[in-house]
C-alpha cells in the first residue's frame, strides 16, 4: 500500500519564535499548496484562519466566499483538505482557555468559533475536525476546577457532534506548552474523554511524535494504543530532542529507531487503508533561507520512505526465532544493523 501525505501551511513559517522576530517573508497560501503538491503532498491540513485570514472580523458571507476560493484552488491542484481546526489559542478571548475558560462568554466564543470551523470544513468537502486543546489547562492549579473542566470539554465535543452529524473529531493531546498543566496530556486521556461524548465512535485522536516525547512516552506505542481502539484518525509525524520545548523537527532527524518503529506500526496495521493520511507537522528551522524553507517537509517524506522500505525488508521469521529463544540482544542488534545498512 502506498501512503498519502499531508502538511499544513504553518509548516513553512516566517521563523519567528519567543526570542526573536520573523526572519523570512510570508508565502501566499496558493504558492505553498502548489509547492506541497510538487513535493508529493496529497492533502492540506488547515486551521480555520489558514482558509479565511482574520476570520473573527469577517461576515458569514465573506467566510463562505473565501473558503469557496480555497476549495477551487484545491480542486485545481488535485488536493483535498484533510481537516479543519479552529485556532482558538491565539485570540485574546481565549487567554484563559476556550472550552474551559472561567468566563462563560469566552466559552461561548469557543463554541461559535468551532461551529464556523465546521462550516468551512463543509465548504471544503472535509469531514474531519481537529481540536488541539492548547490553552485548555492551567498555569495555576487552583484557578480551575478540573472536574468542571473535563465536563466542559465533553460539552464542547458534543456541541460539534450535534451540529454536524457527518463529521469526525480528533483530539491532539500535549502535556504542556503553552499551558503548564494540560487537561488532556496524552492519547489515553483523549480516548477516555471521547467515551463520555454522545457519539464516541466519531471522536478519535491525532498522535504527534513530539508531543508523545514531551510526555515521556514512546510515540510508536502511543500510535499502537490508538490503533487498538480504532481511534487513530491521523498522525503528526516529526521529531523531538528530549524534554524541551516543542521542536517539530524533521521526521527521523533525532531518533531514527524510534521513527522506524512508528513507520513499522503503521505498516503492520494497514494504516491508511481507511483513507487516513500520514500527516507531517514539521517546522522549517529559523536559520533556513526562504527558498529552502520546504526542506523539513521534503526531508521528512524522504526519511519516511526510506524507513518504510526498511520495514518491508524486516525479517519476521528471524524476529520469531529471537523471541522464541528470548534473545532480545540479537533482535535489537538486527534492527540496528537493518537501519545502518545502505
């Protein structure tokens, strides 16, 4: 089976970070999508305001018109929208979280913004809604009642599920950043909260490599856990150098064996056979020149393909012999040698 890839416009950013300003010029969305297509990308990941910039200050008619323009651009390029996610965390009204804010008006805003994201998804002929609960947590533990907050997260999910009974929702878990304590820090937490909704079959997860590493967990095992429950709606493959800030490095750039096992578990379980994409969430290094800012994406695809080829060559008969003898040192060496061979 041939995997299909997706990427988001934010993967090719202007390079700003907490310690410095932008270092590259902005690239229009249409140019990014054209380049993505050239690199072998099949689908585009969208935030709502990737499709409709300055979305909070536009009328429903303007939103519909601009989303329609992007749909035509996708069609012309032979691309599809993988998902649409409301970018709640950048609005002043979500400084204390969206769904779990202590302010009922801010919670209402989060619901309305999510509803608009679903409307955009409908225009793009997209049936997957993404929720990264960026600020759904606390910096000060005592500032929110966690039981009430979990209930509000379920209410938000139910609101979307009721608004459009054809969409599915993924939850993208992360243990920290930008909040200190996330309410849903891992895949397990996300799957548990899904079971409390009115239609749990339509609520799944997105496993991001870096987020699993930041939680001190193995990404391949997290992928397998979601696959076991048939709830892996997408993945965000990248890499991470330890328990630091979220780095979104090119896939395989830091942990080749860990990356190999992520590809291996996807291959072994026929991921993609239900139309799922191998999503990349990689950021161009701040040091990259404008014309070289797509390399994190192109390199990630190359590394994934190389590792997939290694997986296809994996000797399962030899693996069984090692397991039967309980000679895990030999099995481990076999994997390392497989990765080191050209």
